[in-house]
């Protein structure tokens, strides 16, 4: 999981982020962390994600509020599906965000 601040052109260091998975009919918390100085959540690089539906939730309002900016998106959710049991380090989810827009990418690290 990677987050870049499109306003200042740097990693969104300190932004809170949650990883959740769908279990039956509700979202279950799998992990909670923050974006590091390099722009990603280092401890999630070794996660094994089983088949299923997941979402990563980036807490934009707190992050931009700490910079003195208001945000149209209190949270930014990126939902994705894992089709088989796979090592999370093989994939990346990247988000470029600003207070009023965001763009996402899901792809292979290979």
C-alpha cells in the first residue's frame, strides 16, 4: 500500500491506513498502520492475502487537516479482490491524493 501527497509531491507520511477484508457480510479489520516516510506501509509487504474481497482505507481528513487543509474525502476506500492465495508483496496499490481528488493504481510489482 502506497500513498503519495499530490499537493506537495511527496509521500503521505503519517497518514493512517486500515486493511479490511469481507467476512460473510461485514468488513473485518486485518491491520491498522500509517504510511511511512518512504510512502508505504512497510510491515504489510509480507502479508499473505487469501482469496477474497479486501479494502484499504486511507484517512484523508486527518492527514490533510494536520496540514491545515480541509478535505472533501474524509476517507478514501480502495476495494480489491484477491483471486487466489498470494503473497501481498507481489502486488501494489498506489494512491495519489489531494484534498479534492485521488487516483488509484493496482498492479504487479514484478
